[in-house]
C-alpha cells in the first residue's frame, strides 16, 4: 500500500509574505481555483486577522472552493482564532492553523514568556479553535531550534487538546536534512499520543535545503508537506511544491507514499503565480524552468532521440509542458480558441470577458504568425491583470523614438475617466521616456522598485511580458503587461500598477 502524502499549499499566505508579492482578492481566487484544479489537499488562503482585506480574501476562497480544505492562519490569541474561524466557515472543508514560537530565543526575546506560559497559551488556543472548527493544526514556530524535550511536552498537550495535524517548521531554514529528519522521527516516537495526529513539516530555504529537509522528513514518516508554487516565500522562500511532488512520484522505489496532485497542472500554476506576483521563474529551475527539459549537448540530444529515458527521468508533458505548442493562428475560430483555453485550464469570466479576450487574440494573431500555448496563458493572465474595477487610466496610443546619438523620446496618449490627455518626455531609453511621460500625467509619486522583462516564447516576434513594482507610503503593488512591442508592454504594466495603487485593491505588504 502507498500512503497518501497531503500537500498543504501556502502560496497565498507564506508565499505572499515575499516583499512585493501581495495579492488582491481576485488574484487569490484565481490562484485558489488553479490549486483546486491541481487537486491540492489543503489551501492556506491567508492570515484573516492581519487585515480586513486578508479576511475578505480568505472568506471568498472558502466560498469558492469545493474540493480542497481551506485553511486560515492564526496566532494563539482568541481574537485571531475567532477571526480565522469566521473566515473559513463557508468552506466545505475548513481548517484553523494556529502557532506559537517554542525556541528559547523566540520565547525569551520575542514573546517574553516562559515555557510553561507558552504551553498554557498553546493548549488554550487549540481548545478554542477545536470548539469552532473540527480540523485544527498546530505549529511550534522555530521548531528546528527548539529543545526536543520541550517540544515533546507541548505537542503531547496540544494533541490531547484536539490538534489533529502537528506541523514542525524549520522557520529560519537552519536545520540540515539528517538533523531535521531525526528530530521529526524522535518526536513521533517519543510522544505517547503521536498516532492521534498527522505529522507535517514546513521548511524554509535560507540555506538551500528546504526541499531536501522536506523529502528527508517524508522518508521518516511525515505525511503532510507545507510548500509553495515556485518555492515562493519570505526571504529565500519555502520548499517548492513542484519539486516535492515530482520527486515523490518519480522515486516511488524510495518513498512509500504519493500525492493526489494532477501534475499536468503544475506548469500552468507556476506561470499563473509568476504572472500575478511578478516573480519570474529562473530558466534552470527544476520542473517549471524553461530549460528543465531542454538538451543542448550533442551527446544528450543523441541519447534522448534514441531513447528518452537516457537523459529524462520525467516526461515534460506530465507536468504540463505542451508537446505540440503550436495550436492556433489568425484564421482560428472562436470555438477552437475557447476549447484550447479549456484544455489549458484557463478560465475567462463571462461571455463579455470571452469576447474581449478573443478580440485580443485576433489582434495578437495579426502581429504574430504563430500562437503558442504560452501566448494564450499570458493573454488570459494579462487580460485579468488589466481588468481593474476602478481603472482610472487607460493607454490610448504611444509613440517612442530612438536614434543613435539622440536622447530617446516618447509621447503617450491616455484616457483619464474618459478625458484624453497627452504628454511628451525624454529619458535614458524608450521605456524610461515612456514612464516619465506617463508619470507626468498620473502623478502617482510612487517609487519604481522592479522592472522585469521576459520573453513569453522564442523568436523575435515573441510577446514581451513586463512586470513593474511600485511602492508608495508602505503600499507595494505589481503591474503586468504583455505585447509584441516591449515598450507598449511596459506602458501597460506601469499603468496597471498605477491603477492598483489608486483603486485600493491591494493590501499593505505583510512585511511593512
């Protein structure tokens, strides 16, 4: 028998704590639906007590998701727990995840509490959470640097109080794989009522061993892994969902468990999270990087052509890379377009939304002869990113001029609440000039923290995907734009960010 390994995704909670990765309610819903499509067991949708915006986001996810458990994080305070319970209440399957620090340095320096006080607080919190929700998880924060004897005391007590999942976090990514696996194994062996709970780990990547620690823990008997899409997370990130899922599935000879994940949805999930957060995936990233299944060396190419398994331990199509990427062209009809979106797991809201997206597809097909799956994914992501409810500024047209030896110039025409406005500017380059021209109209006063460009596909006619991050008064927003002209894509991304700054859709970044 192969055990079921529970996948607990915390992209929308711990992943969102990456500076600049804050998500709107609508963006969280899109990610949650993709995680559900991927058959993730538990979706940690946020920290309801952190803000009203996060509470509403978690509640919206709880209302929308049918097949996955929806979880809300809470500290051990009564206010946090009641807030989390209220947020996840609409879910078909709900969970409250409560935590308190247990390492000596955290208890002394941060909490200013004794071990006995922390234990009492943890038991009280779990008891309250269990009275409000059947499914309760407990985490001793910074377990990797906690005293094992003390961990045994507090974990035995919270299991007795009703916690049904015990999560062991390596909060600062300090522990090495053998050490961490031994810690978990000892806790599961020494605690008398350990069999009453599912054991879990949550590993950070500060020393680059988050996935290794997670896999070592699975080999020691852990049956839930907390992880994120693309390894997103604060500081160096969390354990990468895609790497853990495919390691366990590929090495069934070693691991005595498997997940229920639909791996063909991994690449679409990776692209969606990357587009929403503005964090690009490095080309050599395992599983989801552009080069993950590419072969440059002649000896590798020869081997793969003769027998794929000589150099490939997985099939690219098994994780969502399309084998036949050329799907549509300028003569393709609406039904074929709609059907391909369904096959790719891309959702467009309403008939009006489908009409607008199809019109943009036709516009793209006039500029670009070959339309690839990646183009469609970016087309839908870009449409969703741009459709801000209170879109104050819209790009009407743009003229950018460049000549060797002359300062680049740009002229932009924008619509502000239906009124057309224009501005000229010079800059260090065409994009710089364009941004200065836009800023002279919108006067956002924001700081540009990130400008990132990625080619969606190969070829000189590829769409350019641009991400822009703006910050003002502690508020950080991401803007996105795509076009075959990189200057136009840049203008779209900048305006998308400006509209978000003024719409109030994004919350204050958790780091602030």
